[in-house]
C-alpha cells in the first residue's frame, strides 16, 4: 500500500488541470482492464459451454428470488 499512498500524496500536489489529466488517464486504464477481464470471462464461459440463454435464465431466476 505504500505505492498507493505515494501516488495519492503526489496527486494531492497536482494543479487542478494536471489532476484532471490524471483522472482521465486512470479512467482509460480502468476501461482497458475491464475490457480485458470481460474478454477473459467471455472466453471462460464459452469454454465451459455456457450460452447467453443460460445466463439469461440465471439472471431471471435471481430477479424472482
């Protein structure tokens, strides 16, 4: 966690325009990570033989509970 604390401390010293640039870059990074995880999950589901129809059934069952 020391690295996170160091990053936060450095961010606190940024000018508002620099902080905005940092936030935008972090958002892009988060989207990239999310896309990679989504692709991996999709491949795992496909390999397991799970279809969209199976997922829909589970979601509908959970909504009814």
